[in-house]
C-alpha cells in the first residue's frame, strides 16, 4: 500500500459498532492510532436518547482498553446544528459533549471536536468547562475570529480538503493566519475530498495536496509546514514518531 511517506494516521471513531470495526481494520494496517467517541451525527432520534447512556458506558470501557487497543484521543464529539430539514437534538449533543469532557479529564486524553453551525455555543461550553488535556477542532471551516478563540483555549485547529475550494474563503484565511504551533492538517476522508483529486485516488494522496495548499496560503515552504504539523500532532496525541526534517 502506497502511503506517501506517512508515519501513521489517527482513525477517529463515531459510535460503538464503528469503534469495533476500525480496530478490526487496523489489525491489517500498520501505524494506526485510534480515537473513540460518540459523534453528534449519532445522537439523533429516540434510539439515541435511549442508548446514549449505554454508549457512554461502553466508551469508558473502550478507553480502559476493552477493545484491545489504547486510544490516543477521545472523539469525535461536539455540536452539529443542522440547517433546515432534520432537527438535531442539541440538548442531547451537549449532554454527550460534557460527558466526553469529563472522560478526557479522567483519562488525560486530548479531544477531537466536530462542530458545524454551532461554534459560538461550543466555545461557550469549552470556555466554561476548560480543556486541560488539550484537543483539536477538526476540518475547520470557520472564520479567523473563531479560530483565534479556539487557539486562546489552547486547542489545535485542523484543516482538510475543504481549503482547496476557492469559495472556502473563511477557512482559507484562518489557515493562512493561525499560529504555527496550533496548526494541523488532515484528510477527513472520505468526506472532504480536495479539489482536483479523483474519486479513484486513495485518501493517502489527499494529504500532500492539502499540505501544498496550506503552504501556499501561508507563503511557507511545504517542508516547514510538514515539520510543524507533524510535531504538533506528535505532541498533542503523544505519538512515538519522529518529526520530519530536511528536504
């Protein structure tokens, strides 16, 4: 499998059945680290209301190693306000988010946050509760002002293939101006395919394209961005990898 010199990757979980599946897949793939969490997409409808407490119990067991791996993070968790159509249960999402924050404090693991159309509320909660174990806001699409508020809380902000879209003005401006020690990049595969990347191409090919775009936006050599984002990921998730250097 061509990995384009990747040292490894983090697979974030969304629900108990998916956690088990991702662990099964990783047994055949080298260099995989895991995050386990209850994604806000999973918290919809009566089934979620009935099952969330059990899911959070299973999550705590997974963090204890019940699935045979030791996760490096907790997530995805967060808030997702849906515009039109289906109504998201934000109160239930907030309950789940607070439970994830408590687990992060208990296990001293960083959090992986998902947020769509709810940055103000998420920032209020995180500002009130604190994030002592750190974390990242993944596939960021917000403004420079919102990015700065996350950075003020000590969080990393990660950019995906979204920033390769010329119309993603806010995210592109945020990627250009975020302090280097808070910058991450990611694929967010399979959801945020970079512009110009074909459907047949492996997600392993996405990251160099995203790296190139971030480097151009920051007017910085790609090797430098590769070094700082690798180092940031290593520190945040306490990964046993070397930071790349040189040409």
